[in-house]
C-alpha cells in the first residue's frame, strides 16, 4: 500500500499563545479538546500534536497527556504526536504511556520519534546534547523492545512491559528527521520514515539501508503542507488573523537550526511576506476542496 496516496486532512493542535491573544491557557486547552471532538465528527483524518519544552509561549510540553484526553473525547480519528522527543524521556515510562494510549484508543494512537533541535530542551532535561544521536539510538532501541513484547535490560534489570499494546510496533512508532542519519535510523529499527521535507534523496538512503538490512520499509512524505485556514473572504481573514499567523511563523522560525530542514519553517518577517511565501494560507471553501483533490492533504491549525 502506498501510504502517500491516502487522504490526510490533519488538524494540528499546538498551544503557543501570541502576545495579543485574549484567551488564557486553561481556556485554550479546553478549546483544544472541543476541537478534537469536532474533528472526530467531521472529515478530519488525523489530530497532530507536537512536543517542545522551556518555551515562552506555552507550545506544548505534555503531548501524551493531551493525546489521552483527546482519545477520551473521540471515537474514530487518529491521534499522532510528531515529534516525540525520545532522548528526553525514560524508555520504560514512554512505553507504558504509549501502550496505555494504544489500548484505550483501540489502535488510534501513533508517535513519530524525533531527535529534537533545541539545546535548551536537553539542558533542562539533564540530557547530553553532544551525544544526542547515541542517546536516541539507545533509548529508541529499548522502546522498540518493550513495545514489541520483548524483555529489555534497563539499568541492570530485565524489564518487560505490562500491559502490552495490541497494535504492532510499526503502527505505534515512526521515525522523523531530515538527514541521511535519520533515514538510516528508521531503516535500522524497521520503522516507517517520516521526513520533515519532500526529499527523494532521503528516501533513496532509507530504501538502500532497508535493502542492506533486509528490513521492511515505507516512507511518508509531508507533501508540502501549508498551514491552512478557510474563510468565505480570505482578504478580510488575513486582516483579522494575519498577525496571529505571523507570530506562529516567526516564533517557530526563531528555533531555526543550521542542520534542520522542514517545509513548515517560514522565513517571512511581515504579513505580506508570509502571505506571498505560501506556507500559511487562507482559502475559500471551494479552494480548500480543490487543494484536497490535487494533493490529497490539508493541514489545519485552528489554535494559531
């Protein structure tokens, strides 16, 4: 099955609050759960959460907990954390949380495991920034063992997971990234590769490593996502909410790292530049329908 041919209407939920936002954080979290329930009743396929720590605007530091609340408020929609910053967590606790989310959701939860790109997150978690690749490999290996039902040696103790998830490992975990090392990591663990950018070279490296290791593999590309709002009058909507979209773009862009490549990263510095760049857009309902027909995907972000 070609995973890239499947329709993907995603509603991204991030809790960043622009300085001009009139809402308090408690109201925004309650709204996020309401939005998840709305998405479940309508045509949205995936609820997307992310993870970042030590942010000034309250991005989202507890995605697994919020995912659990959204699972309780929904019945059919898939809930995905991308990326889950595995090096900042203990593998046993991650495995326990993921297993529970899988069981309660009936197999509707998955996580794309990521390395992260912000040194201060590692410092706050007491994790080594310099050896982050090695730490990621070690912790991801233990996480895969536990979620596969195998015993894992953790701090000198043979450990197994109870309860175990019902879904297979490849349905629970994927690997993200934008480098050849990330592609090879995904292949080595036999997991789907989800690059942050549509780069055929990354898929070539991934496929080559899968063949070398005789591992199964599949790639899911982002398909040039644009953060999308829908309005009957896009020009009026740009005037009303363009400042919020610009804040969202510049706040994320401030974390820019020289080794990070991601389509979602904007380089705009003003509202007109953001509009012209195309990574944030406001469409009419008919234009949104045409976008879905032509690309198979649409990325909504109502809490911008």
